[in-house]
C-alpha cells in the first residue's frame, strides 16, 4: 500500500474549494467554511466578499 502523498492531498483540497467557489458563482450563492485565521465560520461570496457567520449563542 502506498503512503499518503501530502502534496497531492493539499492540491485536491485546494481544487475542491476553487470548484465550490465556481459553482457558487454559477448558482448565485456562496460557500461556507471554517477560516482558521479568523477562527470562525465564514460565508465566501464569488465577488470576494467574506462575511463571518454569527454564532447561534452570540447576542447583537
């Protein structure tokens, strides 16, 4: 059994995210993912706008 090729895995993950953003653009929607830099879940729109998702427990 071959070992896990980390470079190949990283490429597939990156390409999956890029494809999701293209699909979001075609369908006029957004993608949602965890952003480790912001330490929160975000909505990423095809125009480049990134919006943090408010936690259910947060108050206004």
